[in-house]
């Protein structure tokens, strides 16, 4: 009787052990399957991302850093920063790269968006002209016609240089032209000089050939910025993931030749000849500092005075637009602005 009870107890213990092992195996099997499942990516649309001017983002795309940080980034190309800003304000894109000027205009107009980083700057601007135009320095510009895209940073750069030389815009004839129209106007003699975006220097040189002449224009640096839509500005997790991806791409810039080759291979919009000349002159650093704030205020005052925009250009206005939070969360000390 006691022997029969002993056998029954042993059988029960054995069954219990088998059940326990089965549960552990099932749990381990489930955990393994879960680990093998790819994490779901958050999809965002970036306006104007794969450029040389925004090398950190382009290299992040090249090396899969956005995916590694949980983002699926779709790039939408735009001809100008103004177009990118229009798309951002209209909700067609979540983030957009542009020069600082469209952001100044949008802020003065009371639009809702945020600037979360400056990514690069460039100051090697040059006036484009012909050898037969009689222009060898900025001092030769009074009385001449200059084609530029009115209301943009290149007009501001031109007028800043004129002011530094003791002249102003009334001393020259400003001819409003689209960026792609300056080369033809110079070639046909419709204007004496041109002040285009730097990406048009090589096409102009190709059109003019041995008649081409460049004159340095000093006093202005373009600041490439990253702006977020009003809705995206509230998504701290996505903004920090985006900034982290760009920050992780910065070490790839240490080898400029390899970085340049990667960018050219990735983006069809980057002219190799332009990259050869210009890429070494760009300064890349993720930051958001008082220097940019001061420039935004000054450019706002210029737009009000020269372009007739309404509003008041103040630090308070632009501080309400600048948001250093996501950048500081990823790279503490990258901004000297409060926030």
C-alpha cells in the first residue's frame, strides 16, 4: 500500500518536471521569435535632404543611421528653400532643410514651425560677370545691372557687400531673375553681372566659357538649417532620433574625400565638379547658437525695410521659433540658447 503511493508520487513529480521544461522551452521559443522580428519604423518625410550642404543627413541616409534609430525617411526634393518651407507649412513634409532666409520670412508672417538645428555654413560667395562687362571689383558696380533672385539670401549677400564697400542697392540696377535664368541673361548681355546661389557658379562658367569672371563677395555666410512643422515640433522622440542619426553621421565627415564620394554616389542632384570645388569650403556642425539668432534678427530687419514685409524683427520673435531641446538632448552643449 505504501509502495503503491510511493510510485504514484514519483510519477506525479516526473510529469510536473516535464510540464515545467515544456513551459520554459515555449517561453524561450517565443522570446527568440520576438527578438527576430524587425522593429517597426516611424515614417517621416524630409524636404530637401540629400544635398552636399546637408551632408550629415545625406551620410545618415547612406549609412542607414536613420533606420538604426527607428526612422524611415522619405526625401522630397525641392528647387528652392522657399519651396521647401511652403511644403513644410502646408503639411506636405515633416522636416525640411533650407537656408535661413525662408525661416525669417515665415517667422515675420506669423507661421507656426520650429528651427531645431543649424547644420552647416558657407561664406565663399562670388559675383558672376563677363570679361567684357567692365567689372573687376565691387567698386565697378555702380551704374551696372545685376541679376539676382530678389528676396533671397543672395540678394542680401550682394547688398551687404555693397554696403561694406560704401554703396547701396540704389547705386545698381537689381534685376529679378530665377536662379536658372542668370546664366542666360549674362550670356545674352541682358545683365552686366549676376549674384546667384553658389550651386549655379559652375553652370554659369560653362555657359560663358573664356568670358567668365568671378569677383569675391564678402560679409555674408549662409546658414543651412533644419526646420520642423508645427505638428512634428511636438514629437520629441522623432526629433531626437533624427538629431541622433545626424550626430552619428558627423564622424564620416572626417574623411572628406570618402564622404564626398558617398554623397555624389547617393544624390543625383550633386554636381561632382561643384562638389570638388565647394565641399571643402563648407563648415559642418550641428548647433543652434546666439550667432544664428543675431543673424535672423538682422535679416528680418532687412526684409522689412527693403522688401516691405510687415512685422517687427526681434529676439523674442525668433526665440519663439528656435527650439534647441532635441539637439541638446542628443548632444548636450550644442546650443547656448535656453530651451
